[in-house]
C-alpha cells in the first residue's frame, strides 16, 4: 500500500529514552510526544516515528525572474519555476510571507505535485531552474531533495531560498542537491535573532562558511534592513567585514527594504537612503557586489566590474536594461572575470510573474 504524501517518512530524527522523538534537522532539536508537531508545524510524531506532512503539497507555483529570489549572478535574466509549501522553523516577527510560513491550515496547500511533475512543468514553462522558496525548504528537505533529483534528470538547475538554519548532517545532504542558494542573514547580532526570530545567529554563519569552503553551490546573501533593529553603521560594518573575512569579496550581498507586516506593523518602512548607506558601507569594506532591493534604484541594482568599475549588467527592479558580459562571464571592457554562473544571454525574462496551475485536489 502506498504511503499518503501527507504521511511521508521523515529523516534526521532519533528516539529519546522517555519515548519521545527528537528532530535533528534544525538547531531547535524539537522533542515531540505522539501526535505532536515541531515548531515548523510540518514535522510530526506519528506512530512513534517522524513524518513530513507536506510532501507532495504546495502553496502555489509561479514562474519568476531569477533576480526576484534574489540572485543577480546566477544566469541573469533567466526564468525560475518557484514553489513552496507551508510552515517555517523560524518565528520571525517581521515575516514578509507570513500567510504561508505561519500557516496552520492545510487548505493553504491547495496544489498537489510530485517531484517529476514539478520538474516537467518547469521544463515545459521554459525555465532554467526550480526554486524552493516562499517558505524555508529546510523544513521540507526530503521533498525538495527529491524534486532536485527530478530537476537534474531533466537538465534543470535548483535554487534554495533559505534562512540557513540547519544542522550539520542534513546540511551536507541538502546542499549536495542544490546548484544555488540565497541565504537570509537577518542581522549580525544574536540578540536580534533571539528576540525577533526565536533562533540564533551562529548556525546561519556556519551554513554560510560551509557553502563557501566545502561546496560548489553559488550563493548570495540577503539582509532585510529593519529601521532601528539591524541598520546601524556599526552592525552593517561588522556584517560586511565578516563576509569579506570569512567568505571573500565576491559573494553578492543584497540589502532589502522592510515593510510593516505580521507582528511588526508599528515599525516604519525602510527609507531608500538606509539601503544606499548600507550599500556604501559594504562597498567601502571591500565587497565587490552589493545590491539594494524592494526599491527603485538603478545604481543599486546594477552589476559593476570590480576591476574597471564599468556597468556590465544594468537593472531596473527585476528588468535587465543592459547586459554586457561575455558568455563566459567576463567584463567586455577589461576582460576581468565576474563572479557567478553565466551563459549565453538572450531574451531576458524581465519583471513578469506568471502563476502556474498544477493538479488541484477537490475538497468538500
């Protein structure tokens, strides 16, 4: 008898002496009684074992520009097939996708799709890659990894959009299936992580160091700047200097604008000037590729050659207005290599965002 997708056997757990089970997927190490779910809400103790309750279920599918993830150095201008499930292993008070990540309603997952169906739909949509996004793929790692295998079988790339909150053993297996990632570095103090996300900073830093030193995954970093919480000059300088020291100057860094949401509706939106200031601090620290997001800022969206400082990719929001790189990713002005993954460029996808219908299950 086949196992229903909603009761898919999960991995990375152990039985405790008192009969509970401990989830070892993320640094929360949730300890569960029979029938109880972890903080992520999607991993559950059922029949004395851990199950993943969202395998084969999605909160929706869209074709996006890759720049929306955001990834500016991973096949710029290409389209990406995006999907997520529900739940999250962080408890961010400022969550911008709270209707999905904080969902406790199964009706949030209205679409059913198994791994090869997703890969086939992405291929038929003309996408170069598939992104696990909207909520964190760490919590549906088994599903994401199976989808990644199906994508690779069809010649598609895979992208994880994640907070990077994962333990060592699953981290190795999960990222072995990914071609690219955008990792949220939500702040550079543990106090921020504890008070506003219910998590800790160090495991995220460990993930970033692992990606740089032990994988070939192309990754970029995003920091959402929240006025009065993580946008001081001192914190931005410390964050930038750590990236330079531990990851090198070529890892792209995106500073994104906050808008009031979820449990932080009393905090004002991020002024564009704050993003510009953050970008200048990071560039001064020595980072080569620093971007601004969620605002209209052509300069902050443009890729400049770090050697000759010529604009090689000019962006307006997610639209590419000028693409000047050679197919192998070199500056046409001075010949310097631009860090990233590049190829032949034609007909950029642009600003469009196209919802895709998959199999919809009937409900009474």
